[in-house]
C-alpha cells in the first residue's frame, strides 16, 4: 500500500481543489492522469485571500505536489474579473491593522504559501482569468508559467495602500522584466495590460476573452502588434482589428461579453505539452530555474516578514483602513497631508490617522 505524504486530510472551504483528466494531443482524456486545479473562490472581493484561504492553498499545493497521478497544477480563480488582488483588505483593516504580532504570524503563512508554490514537484501554471494585482501578482509570479486572458491587468499596490511589495515582487519581478521596469511597477504601481506583460516577458501567452457578435476580438483598449490566434493558438504578428479610439474601444467593450473558452483551451494545450515530457527531467529542469527566484526569496522573506509586521502600526494601519473604510473612488490616505505632518515631526498616533483618512476629506 502506498504511503500518503500529505500533511493532513482536508476538506476545502475557502478555495476549490479539483483533479481534472489530463488530455492527449488528440484531446482525449488520459486514463489515470490528471491536472490539479487550485481555485481561489472569493469573487465578490476580487478573489483576495483570507487567512484560511492561505492555509488551504498551502495544503492544496502540497496535495497536488504529492499526488502521483498529477501532471501539472493550474492555479486560478472563480469568475473573469480577477485572478487575485492580494490579501483580504477587510480582514487586514479590521483585524491585522495595529496588531503587528498577529500580522507577523499571518505573514508566516503567506511566506509558506509562496514557498509551497515554488517547491511544488509539479509545474505550476497561473491561469490569469482577470486582474493580478498586489499579493496576487506575487503568488502569480511564484508560478512557473502564466497564461492570461487579454483583459487582465498586472501590477502592484503596496506604496499606494501602506505596504511594500515584499511578498515576492521585490524578489521576483526584476527576473522577468529587468530592474528598471520592476522599479517602476513596484513604486508607482501603474498596472500593465496583459499585452504589455507579454511584451515585457512577465507572461507566457495571452489570448482574447472579449466576444462581440459571436466572435472573439482583442482587447479594444490596447494596441498590440502580437497576439495569439484563437484558431491555431499560434502567435500572430501584425496590427489586430481594434477600435479607432478610446471612446469607441469602451463602447465595443460594453457591447461584448467575456468568454474564457480560449483561455481554458490555451491552459489545456500547455498541460498537454507538459504531459509529453519525462516527469523527473521536467521536475529537475523547473527546480533548477526556480533557484533564481528562491535565491532572492529565501534571503529576504524573514526580514521582510518582520518589517511588514511592524509597518502595521504606521503606514500599513493607515493604508488598509483607508482602503476598507473610504468611499468608492477615494480609498487612499491624503498623501500630501501625511508628508506635511511627518515634516512637522508629528508622531504616528490616532490623531494623525484621523487627519489623513479619506473619511476626513
């Protein structure tokens, strides 16, 4: 009888864990072989992860890694709006803000989640079904491949909302896009379109998701000279059919519907390509390349955890409460007022928090 190497037997509640049959090159299901799908299930909060979801992702990654019948792992989320926007800001604001000792323990779990992806014995594909922002970007970059629908956006949020992208982006992003672009993304936090992410080398493949009058069209809000053919899956060069201007693009976007059929087909193609490889040679190759990420991650994760915990007494506390409590369209602190108060030598106390809150504007 085979031994189980899972840490525990677990029934998932905050995520979905599924084993879907692997398919051969003819599209036929292969008997006894599967791809494990780890699915974030919090669409009403843009698939942000709660503390319990983090625990379950760790267990799911471990379970998929240990399963002898699993070929590849697909890490994705419910819906078409977001893969993940990071940690659950409601939980951050209402429980962790002002509680550095608790957030330090939470960050232990977060670090273990990233490590569980990086140490998976199976290749991990991020199926970017929507925006990948903040901590979502970080757990996405821990994966080995990313296949995205082209309405998705990619980026950071840390300095905008009271944190630093030290859950992986300051370790990984430069390995994908270089120092200059990594610096810009991690600080300014302007998001990239899926096509920009493809051009910068952040993702493996991008496919259309907008369907207008029964036909797939490329994201009408971006201009690209490279995209993936919905018929053949091949990369096509040249100008795609697109709206002539931003206003027309927005109207075209409103007139269509989001359909992730091509995304699922692209993910299946990738899983099939991985099926036709020597499993141990594949695992060794992936782990050899992952070492570049782990070199930075293992060096920095504990000191980053310490800093992120202490930051919950100052900017983290202010930023997450602002995002959680502020009205729609105004969920950031008053940055100018904050800088003015600090220039005057004001301490981080409740009065400062009140003065820079969007509720005070």
